[in-house]
C-alpha cells in the first residue's frame, strides 16, 4: 500500500507493471552517454559523413585527446565505428537508432524554444 494514495488501495496489477518497468532497465546508461553535449555533436556530425579525429577536433574546436576520449566512450556502446584508410582512421555512425533519438530530442527542444 502506498502512503501517498488517499484511498490506501492499489488500483493496478503491481506485478504486471513491475514487469513493464523492467523493459526499460538499462536504457538510462545510453542516455548518460549521449547526454554529453560533445558526444551528441559527434554523433550528429557522424550521421552526416565519415570523419577522422582531426576533422572532428577542428570542427568542434577541441583537442585530439578530448575527441579521442569521447570516441572511445561512444565506441564502447557501439554508437560509432571506425575503419582504417591508409594512415587515417575514419569514424562513422555505428547505430542509426541513436540518431533517431537525437532528431526527436532536437524537435522537442525546438518546440520548447518556440513556446518562449
């Protein structure tokens, strides 16, 4: 029983809803990874084209070690992948579902901004 409910009775099948809640367990880890502004920008840029670390550093105005750190985190979640071309390593989007999340979040953010 909940202390918050005035009627002191449960109105749903608690076990059923616990199972439903379990379906999203672990998703917060993905959101933690993409919650960083730099990583979100990297994903967004890689959805447009393959880029090397130098390209990303120049575009975002960051150091190579900083970009490499973010790419390592994104690779650990298989959100980006890389391939070697001569001496260069090119990065691309590894999971196209994540760009869908970013597009949806961007639309939502634009709607919030328009409401001001």
